[in-house]
């Protein structure tokens, strides 16, 4: 097949494979070469060419038999927060941490297993912030990831390896996870499309836990259409996850393409009410981000949507609320890394307590340690009521604020992040700066609502800017519809870094 195979997205690849214009083996070989040729981007933590080719050969055989699922033979890679069966894939599962360096999982995460069952080919495990704690990938224990639009800049985080690899055309798509913005913010920084579905839509089974009441998986790809195909395969009830939503399987691609009532060819979004929370457009919002986001909103208006003013009065409080609840849950979840059950164990120690201390001191990086300490503090006797309980109460109020907005609108829109991607090292190790930059993604996470980042244009230094869309519970279809309509009318999602 002529042309650049790596320019094809998920839907295109599926079509090309079914029409036998290329084979999965051919694609897999091409992308493996590209991945190793771009190793300096830092996106890949591990890959196994032989196992990938085995999967590609099986997919080609299925295609020959006429098995025509949309994802059969499509190559992708997983954020290294998902465990992958080592015997099947040859890939370790590290969570970007020295604590789990080389860890061989005996099973696949549900999301991984479902994508494998849909016929996808796993090329690699992708770099991320350690235990998904971060906004820039600078917290990876292994290597920083570089933004393909400007190698001096961060790709965002924590799913930065996924976003950078998709943006650089090393992969058509990747999985990500989002606890407080980790799909949306790197998607925005790298100019790709990503969706965090409603909490409970994708199983958390086999996702190495950070903050269990917030963690949610989702696809990262070049277009809303590609995301819809992946989400259909990844999602669905899983009895192994106690908070999995008990809903019938969804075809997000079909619901995305379903015309809205009252829509016409030029006005596919006729009747859609988009709420703009005034707190999402503060004076401190960078001018380039503001301009790109407002231009995208004007485009959505042309497509038939109406813009309405709404308010999320507790937006600023999302930061302290999240940075109490997420570390509290993390401190508990990370208790399992004690040198006994799995992962790193200190080589020399005097007794059990000494072994715990040395193992955890050596295995965890500084941001993870900071969060374990904050989390342990806010949960401790005497402080629980003052911090954790207060945060839980505010979390409920933040969720209620969204429901008040959804009386007046169908979708909420705003920026994903207050600025474009910053330079590597620019924050000088001050964690508060990164925490504050999460202001626009945390509210939807705390409320458990679906959120999406859609390429909206470019800002300072030619860096991508994302538009955030937030929907009501289980209304991923409306987000995907709005994003798809925007992508039919604009070409930001097709631009690529040089
Ligand atoms: N930046 C946020 C944090 O550091 C969100 C991370 C995430 O969504 N995994 O916790």
C-alpha cells in the first residue's frame, strides 16, 4: 500500500485491513520501526516485537476468515499503568515506578483483555508519571517524555507517553487513565483527542490503583471517531470491579453518528446547549488558550449549538479537595508495595521493619512519597474530620453544582489547562504549580462525569490547545457527537508535528 501507513487513524486502518490494502503484519513492522527510530521521545518503556508480530499474524488470519470487527489487526499500545499478561505479551507492568521495574503480571487488565479480544495488536507499554501521579511525565522513574511539537516541552501527564506517541504518529491510538485529568491534559498538550468516560464505564480491574474513587480508563487517538471505536471495545460491565457500571454494552460509534433531532447537513449540532462556566474563563487564563477555545466555541455555534452562561462556583476548591482525597486513597492503595507481595525488595536489611522502610525508600520517587505522607496525615486520628471529611462533603457539593448547570445546558465547555505545555524543568520541582494547573480537569473527575479533550487550535510557540467538553453521567455520546462535528468542520486534529 502506498502512502504513509503511520498517518492512518484507527478507523482508516480498520478499513484498509478489511479491504486487504495492507496487512496487520506490515503495519506492525512499520510502526515498530518507527517506535524504535523515535526512542529519544521517551514514550516507550517496553516492547516485544516477536509477540506483537504473533498477534498481528493471528489478526491477519482472522481477517482472511472474514472476521470483520473494526479493530481486528489495529496496532496500539497501553499506558504502563495497565497490567499485561507477561506470558502472553512478554511485557512487564511497571506503573512508571522503580518499585515495579520488571514486574511480570500473571494476567491482563480487563481493558487490555477486551482490546485484545477485539483483535488489536499490542506493540508496547508506554511511559507515564509514577503511579499516574503528575501532570508532565517528569515524575516517571525511568525517563522524561518529550512533546513532539517542541522537544523542550512536556507532553503533559500522567498519560504523557500515550499522548506523545499518538501525536508523533508512532501509533494510531493508545490507552490512558485519568484520575484528575491524565487523559484530557496530555491530549490537549499534544494536540490529540482523548475521552475519560463516566466513572464506572471502563473496568478498573488490572489498572494499577492510584485513587480508586477517581481512576478511570479511556482511549487517546487522533479523532473522536477513533475514540468511539476504541471506547466501545474497552467499556462495559465487569464483575471483577466492584464499582463497574451495570449497563448493557454500548456502541459509541453508532451513537456518535446518530443524527440529532432537528439537525441538518450544515447544522449537525442544532439544539445543543453548551454551558460555559464563568469560573473556567478567569482573568489568569492564558490569552492564547482563551483565544483558541473561544474560536472553537464559535465554530460549534456555526454548527448549530447555542452557548449559555453557567456557573461552577466551587471550581477553585476542586484543587484542595482533590489533593486531599487522591493522596488519601493513594496512601492506602500503595500500602501493598511492602517488599513482601510483589515488586522491589531492598537487598539488605536487619529486620522486617527495616526491610519495609528500605524497600519503600528505594522503590518510590519523591512525588509518590509526598502523596503517601499527605494522605496518611489527612486520614490520621484528629485530622480526619478537619480534612478528609470536609473534602468529601465538598466533593458532593461540586457534583451537585454540575447537576444545577445541566438544567440549563447539555454539555459544558472550557479550556483543559490554563496554559499550553510548559518547558521541561520549568516548574523547578515546585509541586504546587502543577497541582494548580489541574484546576479545569479536577471538577469533572471529582463528580465522576465524562470529559473530553478535542484539538481546538494552536497557541504560543505553536503549541496545541485543547477544548474540554464535559457531559452528564453516561452521556459520552453527546460529547463524541460534538467533537466529531467540530472535527468534520476543522482540521486541527489532522495537523502533525514536523
Ligand atoms: N495531575 C493530577 C495528579 O497529579 C492528575 C493525575 C491523573 O489524572 N492520573 O494527580
